[in-house]
DNA sequence: GAGAAATTAGTTATCGATATCAAATATCGC
DNA sequence: GCGATATTTGATATCGATAACTAATTTCTC
C-alpha cells in the first residue's frame, strides 16, 4: 500500500518531459512543436526524437488556456438532420486540433426566431457559424453586426457575399445532375424546389433551368413544384407531376428527403423505378443509399466543409482580435455527382428487369 | 485610435469577474459552479445572480488544464451511421460540460482489426468508449486489459459484464415490439437476425423468441433469417420469407436498415403496406421516419446514452487515478416502442386505403 | 575585425480555473 | 458557556503550454 518505491502513476508526457529528454528548455520544445519561430536544426532534431520517443501529444486544454481560447458557437437549425454526424465530426475534430472551444446550441424554437443565436451571444462566443437558413436571415445578420461577434455562413451565402462563407457550388452541382439526366435521354424533366428562404435552393433551381435552356429543352411551369425540403413536400410534388399527361420521365428534387418522398409515391403508384421514372436528389444523406432503388444524388464534402468553417472562423476571430481588417473569405468546395440506381435511360423499359435485383 | 479611454476589449467573463461582482472569493464562486462543496445559501444566491448577470460560462480549457484533463477516446466503428449525429451531440456536450478531452478516431480498416484502438492508445488516452462490435471483441478487451487504460462498452455488454457498460435493454425492447405485433393480431411473425458478432442482436432475438413462446405462438425455423444489419441482408431475408406459403403477416427486423430492405422488397412485389404485411424495425434511426410507410420501431435514447457513457468513463478514470478499485458500473437505459405506419392488424385489408395518404 | 543588426535560445509571467491547505465561522455535547 | 468538532470560506500554488521579454549567439557591414 504505502510502498515507497511505488512507480509514479503513468500520465501523458508533457512538453517539459520532452524538453528535459532533449536537453533544451521547454520553450524551445514548444517552438519546435508549433513551428512559430525557427529553431536550429540540431536542436530541432533532438526535440523531434524526444517527441517520438515519449509519444508526446500536446495538451490542447493547456494550450487553449494560455493562448486565450477562441469560443465558436454553432447554431443547430436541424438537430435531427442526417448529415449532422458528418458535420459534427468535422467541426469537433478541427476544434480539438486548434484548441478552440465549440459551443453547440440547438435551436429549440423555430430557427428564424433566433433564440439559439441569442443564447450563444450571451455566452460570450467570439464567432458563430450559421447553417441554413440563418446565413440568409437578415434579422440574424443584423443582430450579429451590432455585436463584436464574427460570423460565417455555412452552405449559404447571399449574392453580395457580405459575410465570410463556406459553401458548395450549388449551381454547378444542379447543372451536372441535370446534364446527367439529359445525357441519359430525358427530355421531360420536372423539378421540386427547396424552401423559399434557402438561397442554395434558389441556386440549385437556377442551375437546373440554365442547363435545360442550354440543351434547348423546355421548362414548363407545370414541371416545377414548390417544396420545403421535407419528405412530405416531395411526396406531394410527385403526386402533382405524375398525374400529368404526358408524365415527366425524370424528377429532380432539390434534396434527398424530397426525392425519398417522390420515390415513395412512385412505389405507391406501382411505377417501375428507374425504368418508368428516374429520380434524382441532392445532398447525399445516408438515406440516399438506403432507399430502393438507391438514389442518384450530389455529394457534398460536409465533414471537410465543417472543419474548414471552424478553421476559417477561428482565423477571422484571431485577426479581429489583432485589430486587422476582416477579409470576406469565401471557400467554395467541390461537389460530386454520385450515380446510383434511381436514374436510367427513359427508354430502358425492356432492359433487364432489375426490380428484384440489388446493385 | 489610441483613445486612452477606449473601453477594454469585450471578452468572455471569468470566474473572477463573477466573484468580484458577487463580493466573494473566486474559490467560492468556483464551488457554486461545480457544486463540489456546499456553499451557504446567501452567498450561493449572490454568485448565481452574478453568473446570470454576466452570462458567465466556464472556460473548459482552463478547467481542464488545472484538473488534469482526462482524455477519452472513442472508436467510430461506423462513421456513416445515421445515429452518429445524435451520438456525437451527446458525447461532445457532456465532454464540454466536464472539461474532458475527447479524441474521436474513425476505424479505417475493419473495426475488428483494432487499428483505431491502437492509435488512441498511443495518443495517451485515459479511457476508451467501445461501440459495437468492439465491446464484444475479446481481442480488443485483451489489448486494453494489458494497458492502464479503462474501457467502457457502449450498447453492448457480454453476459459476464466484465467491463463497465451503457446499454439499453435489448431483450425488453424486442419483447415489447413482438407483443405489439401479437396484440395487433399477427400469428405468423418472421424475424431477421443481426450480426453474429453483436451481442445486442442475440438479445433482441431472445426477446422475440421468449415473447412468442409466452403467447404460445410457434417460431418456425423458416421464419428466422440471418442478417448483418445491412439494407441488403434485410432485402434478401424478405425475399426468402415472402416466397413462403403461407407468408408471414409480419416481419420484425433486428434493426431499421434491414427493415428498410424488407420494405423495399415488399414494394417491389407490389404488396400493400401495412395491410398485407407489417414491418417493424429497431433503433429509430432518421431513416425510420423517412421510409414509406414510416417505420414502427424501438427508440433508443442515443444522445443520453452517449453523455452517460462519457460521464461514466470519466468517473472511472478519476477513480482509477485515485487508486480506488473500479466498480463494474452498468447503466441500462429505457427504450421505447414508437408506433408509426408500417404495422397494422393483418385483417385490415379493407381498411380505408392509406396508400396515397401520408400521416 | 569591431560594432550593429539579425537570429536563436532561455526566463519569467500568465491564461482561467481548481486542488490544497489554512483560517474563520458555525454547531455541538455536556 | 466552554472547548471540541464540523462546516464553510479564503489564500496560494499549480495544471501545461505559450506570450513577452531578455540574454546569448551568429551574421553582416564596411
């Protein structure tokens, strides 16, 4: 019990352990780790060897404590979203790496009521990440402008780009999907719109329309239906489209949930998918791969976007603290067409029946 | 610019600001916040008023620095899982509250290869949370037992309960679902098994069998099909079941993804759901509400379970550091039957046609 | 090659919170 | 009501890392 020779409890090695082993001061070791100031090669190598030997990993808490930890708030406008996992993975991973403190606050009331935003502001955050639709909310932006808090729009950005943002090129994504459908031979293509308040929805529709026009295909008013990004609105849009004569041969929904609604109604009408109807979505949520047939959609690098957002807002906060003027940084990431089983050539009627085969 | 009366830059309030405003020492304020030691009511109220007035939020970095931050590792065995969002929300929320450092490491190779586990161990974590199937992996447990690292099994626990765990009562959940189907009037109920390596899958099957037996209903061998928790395996199990004569009137899959597969095949066979076939799942993933018809399933409080897991392993680590013997804490949380549209009475053939109505 | 300028390394103080120990106050037994 | 014990509060040191400053060394200029 009270053995005097008891080995001291194992603990994670500190920068001081590294410095002692390397025979330098802890400050020098710290500089090697952070790379903030050059260190002579001979010492640098000794320190690096010690780091490897001890398996040293910096204590982010201590680092953050000294360096004046930046606090970043994130408003969760849709805590049940299926892309939340990927988003949080990227955001928290980066925050751990940078040593910034992340405060995640779910919007309990309607997102546009700004309750979560107010709670975060009162908690003393230095920067805020605004997912849709808050990045487009003039009320939210006005509220933030009055404060000293920096903001960054995630996946949305108004055309004036008045705040920093991390987005994908929604226009281009929608255009590539539309072109995919046209290349398959579709001519009668319907589109389910996203929410009126979401600027990405507008850009997706613009990408659709532009590509149709470029290919000299008509966009009839009857082939456009309103939607609000919910399963139900997709379901109802499909009911409208599929009662038309002639029917559209393809339906492109502005997100996956609505595409799921379209597919559900098509099943209900006993249509053979994808031969009698092609369906396309946008977002590549986990649902896309689980639907039957699995959904052709546009993949966004959510995790990378989230880590970029955290890194960017942290950088902006740091600059603002140093009194530097804030640049309107805007990262636009690439998105990618993912072709699965829900789209096919409209004339594929007699193609090998895939109704009971799974890709 | 250099106005001498310039207000000092706004910054987050500290415990010291709180203490000054309340007219007490910072230590007293700290005790009020943490609740570690009782504080006289009069002072406590003054401190709480100051906290509210200043909107004080503890700086987790500083707290962690002083308290010897506990590092908890989490192996992500399925980074694409749709319950990941809820899981991370609970886990990170609690880690922020407790000031423990969370290292989340996705398993890049097969989970049973233990690559992520090894990386976490080398990073000097003090405790590790093991989601399925690692909580059942003897190799993983053996590796950990050799080290000084504490472990906690999430959602799995072997019968000997040789390590601490946070689980739900899978047996009870499956039993309540089975009873629900029986109460609706089903007699021919088929079951899709989960992966052989997942102990929860075994317990779910046991719950199903026990309840069938209790109600004097037969469990034919042909009404049990193997599965591995994937959409595809559910799809194939359904193909097997629905070619039988007489067909089962209900299929209970050990998770939602497999239930989605069952529903997809049933649509492909033009069965009217739920009238001609009831389908039930387990987990209540976001997919469940997006399927059509929406899925009757068992809801698990993932977010609460995750925060409980973090709190518990942090506590275990703290005890181990203090040299106390580790108790085998096992939290078993309640799960809940969620009845949606995919289950109905088997004789409901002529009920009002809900095929084109959405609930 | 002397002195100035630039570079690199070390010392000390500090971030915000809490562990620890000491002091002050309240409570109790008889 | 006194000393003893229990409870509550405060002062100080400290967690691990780095900012800011100082000291030492190197490099450069003419």
